[in-house]
C-alpha cells in the first residue's frame, strides 16, 4: 500500500478535506484545512481519489480530542472535534465556493452563518437502525460509507432522553428475543426505532418500525416498552420499503399520536411520519428572519408556500399576509397542516394535496411571494421556468443543499436580484448547512 504525505487546502461540501498532489485531487476523510497528513487511497472516481488518514503529521490547532467513542467510524457527524467557531467559518467558505463555482453568483452575498443555540443534543428526530450480530441486538447508526450498524451507547447529537431509551430498548429486545429484520435476506420484523422530541413542550415520541403489521410476542413486547420506556407516545409504523425509513400506515400504542411544537404561540401538531425541521433553535431563527423581511419589505398580498409540509411557514406568516396557499404531496402532512390551521384559528390559509410541479403548471394568479423549501434535489426545470413566468415580487428559498441551491439561483438571476444568502447552522458538528436565499424581482415597483 502506497502512502502519500500532503497538506489539506480546504474543506468541501460532503465533509472532505481537499488536497492536490501529483496533478490528482484527493478527498480525505477526517482531515481539516492546514493539516499535514499521511493518507492511503481507498478508491477513485475518474480523477478524484478518496482517501483516509493513516497518520496526522501536523494537526490543526482548532482540532480537539473527539468526545465520542464512535466518532471515527460513525457516519452521524463529521466535525465533532472541530471548534464550533471554526465550523461556522468553514461552512461559510463552503457555501461561498458552491455559489461561485456552480452558480456564478457573487460570493459577497453570502452572510455569516447563523449559529445554533445548542450544538449538542439538539436533534429533534433521530433514526436508529436495528441489527443482529454475534448473538446480540444492535441499535444505532450506519457506519460511514457503509450499511453496517454501529451499536450506539451515547450519541452527542441526540437528546439525552434518546440515549436512555435506546439502552432500555436493547435490554427488552434481548430479553424477549425479538426478531430483527435482515435487509439482505428480506426476513425478520423490526427495522428501525425513530425517536422525536418536542423542545418547546418537552415531549418524546417513540416510533417502532417493522416490515409488516405482525409482531411476534406482541403482548409482552407492548407491556415492557410501555412500562420501561419513558416516552409520551408510542407508535407502530408498518413500512414495507427498504429505501425510506419513516413511511407507511401506523397505529398509536399509547399517547396522542402526534408530537406538538410551539413557536411564539403558534402550535403545530406533527404526525409520526411527517417531515419537520430538525433543530428547534435554528427553525425559530429562520421564522424570525422571514417575519423581519416581510415587515421591512411591506409584503402583504398573496403567497404560495411550495413543499409546505405541516404548514410551518404558512401558518406563522398568515397574520401578515392576505392569503397563503400551501402545496404538499404528502397526504399525512396536508391533513396535519389543515388541522394546524384550525388549532391556531388561522382562516386565510388553504392547503392543497398535489405534486408541486403538477400544481404550478396551471397556476396563473398574481403573487407577492413564493416560499420554497424543496427536497435536497432542488427545483425541476419546469418549476423554475413557471416561477419566472409567474414573476412573484419576492422569493424565499430555503435549501438543505448549497449545490442545488446554487444551480437554481443561477437560473433565477436573469429575472431576480439575489438580495442575500444567509446560512443557518441547522446541523452543528456535521458538514450539512441550511441556506436561505432572499430574491427580489428586477424592475419591480
């Protein structure tokens, strides 16, 4: 095995240290800018070589000793041993690089990263996978670049309550010899344990996901989890898919069957399988940013909220606008959004269950504002074209992937001025970064 000694130039999206050597590009795991490292190549894709560190010849001064025993093998976080101030600095540089390289966008538009009030134990949802190895039940997260499950004892991103629950669940499963699903053989029962927490209400939801409805030894299983697991509600989800973790019909074993979150007096009920932002503290800051712009720009007319989920943005902004239409393809989320509007006594919002591309195809009303919060893949060409035809005066674009955001903004630049790109640190200690872009129609009065 040939080893190479090189200096890491910068970090790139994906959490890799970037280096050049002998006219080749190296992407190095767990390597930070300025570090002098000895590496070995694992594999390559064309001219890009993916490598791991064999020895740190000179470490960065902002690298700390990792406080998690799973850090070097777990795929849950990548920057846990980096000073938080440095994380924010590096994330900003990554966003700037993506905007400039992919979108040909002025990098000075990228503002400083808004920090999270909490950087540990902040995640409101965690997906733990079951596995069975060497006669033991394992419950944890995937190994980096692998489907192997690491048995997690104490995850620093998860609320402390989650760590206590997974310890108790393992004890119950071992005592009852519960059947763990094997994705290779397509046999077994239990696939995942998803835990959700409401930070405003301090509620916990435990969601057990099985391949089918049937659970062997069900009576004893239910008795022990209800007795020994400290959670406000227990849900059983039946999910036949091996590609999506949280999907399928469900039944409530105990509790209300929803988890509630509160933002400035607006209450949201979130069903077990519905999407919701994963960092309460940062979500609150994003909502405040939206309100600040709506007020300062005096936006008061009609709005479209595309990919509206359970109605988070629509309901929160409703008192400031004439009318908002939320569009969402997930039936569970749409039902929740309508219920949330009723709970908050909001009358000037409506929610439509339809694919966004299909909905917007025939939409022809005058708009003041479009709110976009698409999946990681960003917007399709059809949606982008239609938005530029509709010419809303303002666009709020929230994205969890700076590369697809840069791609989409580059196409919008012809018609819109990009007023700002504001990164929000939704996922501290990881390479992920949420970005908010505020756009204003050119020549609009």
